[in-house]
C-alpha cells in the first residue's frame, strides 16, 4: 500500500496536480487513494528524499517549489547519466526490448503531440525515458535517473505551454529509440546527450 501511495502521490506532484508549495493534506490523500494514512505518511517520507516534498516542524509537509535555478544542477547530472543509460540500453537490451523500441518510435511518429493535453504529452515523455532506463539493466542507474527526470519533468510542466516547439523536443525520442533498437551505442549516447542539452537550452530561453 505504501508503494501504491508513493507512485500515485509522486505522479500528482510531477504533473503539478499538486501545485508547487501546496500544503500536503495526508488525510485527503488517504481518502482519495482509498488507503490508510500510514502508507501515505511512509510515501511522503520517500518523496522528501526525492525532493518532491519538504517537511517543516509544526508547519507540515508541502510540495517543493519548482525553481528554474535547480535546472543547472539537474542537467549537470542528467547530461552524464542519460547518455550512459542510452548506451547501455543499446548494448544490452533484449531482442524483445529492441523490437518494442522500434515499434514505439514508429508510434510516436504518428502522434500529433500538439493536439494532446499537457498531461498526455508529459506521460509519453516519462514513458520513453523510463523504458530506456529500465532497458539499461542497472537498477541503481534506473532509480537515480527516474529521480532526476521527475524533477526535470516538473520544470517541463511549468514551461510547456510557453514552448513554441515542445513537440520537436518530444519527437527527438524517435531517433534515440531507433538507435537503441538497431544497437548503435555511440549514436544512442550522442542523441541522449543532445536531448538533455536541448531541453536545458529550451528551458533557459524562456526565463
């Protein structure tokens, strides 16, 4: 139940359904998730480690602020680890994973992202990244990248509607997925690095 609470609350925080700096009502969360308060409290402790919530003595727990100045720190980590995950995925992905990535790339090419709601766009972005992390075959790398991608996604959600070409950012995934599918580690590594840097530059251009 604690894992269920963690994933549900985490997604609400990432997608800004719980707005930044909003107080966390553990009673209301427990009721909305149809679980007890203890799993919710356990989840909030994990989410504080993830830097998605922050607790203050005698004040309670709040969703963390989305601070664009954090982007430099987040990108500094992702620009090294995202290419590593992409390279490893291209090297060790199973035949089933490789086929799935090729099919996913074809599917993404058919989507008109500009016609989708913000949450749908972000969920596709999260899905692709998490699939690559998992295919890399390193659970420690996967956990670390999920944590930092979650923080980057919150920033993306804040600025998405101000990005004139957000669809091109999401469509960069197609070439990356095909490089992994065709087992081209050098190309996958390069494309993943460019993807992180392009995201960083796009966010900075809006502030």
